[in-house]
C-alpha cells in the first residue's frame, strides 16, 4: 500500500494486485482523487501461472509497465516438520515463482524500450538461514540472489533491478506469519512508509541492493563476517515465539 501511495504522489498511474479486491478498490478510491488512474487486478499469486494473468491484464488494458514492484509475500512461523504443507507451497509460489514469472513477463518489454525499473522485496532474512521460519528465509535469499544476478545481466540496457532488504517493519506481516504479538523481531519495527521511501530511492539510483535501516545494515555487515553456524543460532533465538 505504501509503495502505491508514494508513487501516486509522483503521479504514476497504477496497476495494483492482491487477493483482497475490496481493499484494492478502497485504495483506488483513496488515490484516484490525486489525479491518477488505478487499475485493480484481483489475483491470487499462489496459483500456478497467476503472474501470466497479471501480464495479460496489462496487455488487455493496453498498459505499458515502467515500474514493476514485486511486493506480495508472506512468511510462516514454526518448525518445518510441523508446518502446514499448503502454506509452505503457497509461500514459494508467491515469494519466488510469481516474482520470477512477473519479472520474466515484463523484463523483455522494458529492455526493448530501453527503460524500466524492477523493485523486488527481499529481506534481512536473506542474510542467513532461519530456523523457525526456514522456507521464508530461504525464499528471501532466492529473491536477493536472483535480483542481484539479473541486475548485472541488464546493465547498460536502461533497465534496473533492485532487491530491497528491510528489517522488521510494522505491517500485516507478523499476523500473516503467525508470529504472535510479542515476537522479538518486531520490538523495534520500522515504519512501512520509511521502508518504501528507501526502496524507491534505491530503485531510482539503479542500486542492485538496498539494506533499509541501521539494524539491517548492521545485520548485513555482521552476517558477512560471522560464521554461518553462529548466525543461524542467532536467527533461531530471534524467531522463537
Ligand atoms: N513486514 C516485515 O517485517 C518485512 C520485512 C522484510 C521484508 N518484507 C516483505 O515485504 C513484502 C510486503 O509484506 P508486508 O510486510 O507489507 O506484509 P503484509 O502487510 O502482510 O502485505 C502482504 C501483501 O502481499 C499480498 N499477498 C499475500 N499473499 C498474496 C497472494 N497469494 N496473492 C496476491 N497477493 C498476496 C497481500 O494482499 P492480499 O492479502 O490481499 O492478497 C498484501 O498486499 C513481503 O514480500 C515481505 O516478505 C516484510
């Protein structure tokens, strides 16, 4: 939502995608008075090939996408052995497959136009293994690695790819990940608007990676220095509910 609000202030027309059509229509009603057009595309990105539906939606409406923000994503808390398989599967579909397929759909158009920007939501969780949220951490490591690689591939084409790696942020994430109200992770959560501003700034500067906030920067630095056996123990402690 914050990305949409910030881009609306800059007078971008928007295509907003999520499952909850009611919330998207509310957002449309909130933002269109600012003099922009908001196209609502209600879609469950956990379905196989859902990203193609989004792509076809833009083709049917004659829309050219200048900026693709792959923001949809969620986590799950608890030991993998006890986890709900459907939720893990859907997490991989949304966090990885849909992000990858949307990038695959829109990137060639951007390259042939010689302009375009893609912002992918990774996380501080990309820095180490995450006992207690194993699939989520692994999915965000994928997003960071994939985004960095494609960012390098498209250098010189006029297109940029940025992986945004925020730390804990006050949104609906905690509830969706069944983390409980008092999870250690979220005691000093950042504001969603600050995270979105940092991501858009990094995207405008064509940065491949953006670590948002002092905590995330420190974590990124420490994770590069510390042995992985240590970082995964720390993550296990932080993920304990
Ligand atoms: N909050 C944090 O601490 C934090 C930290 C680092 C990275 N991130 C990443 O930031 C991104 C945004 O998360 P958030 O913190 O803003 O959490 P959020 O408030 O729970 O928002 C998640 C968004 O993803 C959409 N979504 C979830 N499942 C979907 C599906 N199957 N199909 C289509 N859309 C779906 C949701 O809309 P519907 O429910 O309507 O579908 C919602 O708009 C995620 O990729 C998350 O991993 C979050």
